[in-house]
C-alpha cells in the first residue's frame, strides 16, 4: 500500500515514517511527511473534522 501511494520507493525494504489520510473513494486527502507518534492521532482527527 505504501508503494501504491508513493510513500515507499519501489524495491525499498521498508517505508519511512509517513502517514496518508485516504478518503472512502481511495483518493489522498492529506499526506504527512513528518509524523510524531504522540501528537499524530490528534492531528489526524483535527484534519478529519476540517474535511467533513
């Protein structure tokens, strides 16, 4: 999935810590290049509130 959305380069062994918010239609709504795990859930929930 990470390769399909352009997060991981083809042939790479693992993906960097990035996050992608994907809509029900499969389109990328927002991408997060820098993810800080303690703060990230609140950030994603706030962005979801803005988008809906």
